[in-house]
């Protein structure tokens, strides 16, 4: 029998999320990465390809405090939710006046699309910062895989457009017609369609991992391909306070055919 084509997709294994003390540390992220690094080392010979997404932001970004201002000139605190109604009422406005119209259109479109209400985050994964870099144990395991297989990890950048959030690695929350990086990443989806099995893990289950897996599933040309998707449950955690989102994601995707496993089962 021919060898099964197994692809690996790691969501945002970056120090901002995964290192204790990181700007937006996901509780459990450091331990997730320890297990993940051991998994990559253990199953490396069976991997056809590795894809790693990288959250990549500028300080001036629509989901960062600096972008918004109250009538008193105060920026919102991290984890503040900003609704279209609040922007329409003048409770929040763009710090740069020329961005006000676009900012209002953005929060309106978010609500219309039924994605997230805009959440303000602590600035994280800033391009060029330590927080943007991959956790060392994950990076070392991937580099070893590259050396042993004469291969290249497929690093997928997302989030550098300041006008939209980009939780999903394959499309932004609100697509910018002028920016191809915000539009559907059909290249990645088409590549994953060719796999027999796709292992997923990373941070955070409640946000970037959930949105990425759901958008990939929606982008497949055949609904049966969802059965190829496997979530490694002990290598992912939720943003604290958003655990329900992570649980709902797993429930929904399992109903669609996604399987779940653990590092222990994969390494057995």
C-alpha cells in the first residue's frame, strides 16, 4: 500500500501566545508547545509537509488600543468589545480621523457577517519583535524535520493589514479587495485537499485555530474532506474567558466529520 500523505498545520506557535509572560499568553500554551515539539520529532518521518501560520501585526491595527479613542481621548483597554452601535454613537472613534469611515464600515460588516464582535487585544505578535517569533522548541523540531527531509516548512503570514482582524489563516474577518493577503488562501486549501490526513494544533483553539479549521473545511471542494481533518487536543488551549468558543468549535466540527486525537495516541 502507498504511504498515507499526512500534512501538519500548526497555528500561531509564537512567543506572544505560547511563552509565559508573553503579551497575549494563552494559559497552557507553553505546555502545548512542549508536547507539540515531541510530537513533531516523533512523527517527523511520516509528515509529507508542514504548514505554520504566523500572526503578524503592526502596532497601528484595528484590534489594538492605539487605533481607537473615546471622546475624552482615552484608548480602550485590552479585552474591550467595540460594537457598531457604540461607534455610531461616538463612544469610540478612530484616533486617525481619516480612518473613521473605514472603521465604522468594519464594525458594521463584522456584525453583518456574524463573525466576532470587535475585541481589543494587548498588542501582540508585532512584526520584528520577540513575540512574533516561533517558540524555540517548535522551531528546532521543524528545522530538524527540514534537515532530515531536505524540505521547507511552509510559513503562512497573516494579520499585517491594519484594517481587519485575521484570526483565520486562510481569510481575513473582513476581506480588503485591494489586499490579496486578506482574501481566500486557495493555494493552501488546494494543497490540503490532496492530503489523506491533516493534523492541526496551535493557539488559540477559541480563535485562530477554530476559524482556520472552519474556513478550510468551508473551502474544500467536497464536504467529505472534513474527515481528513484531525485536531490534536493536547496541543491547543483557549484564550482565558473564551473557553465556550473553543468547546462549540470542537462540537460543530466533530459533527461535520473532524476527528480528535492526542499526542499519546499519535506516538503510540
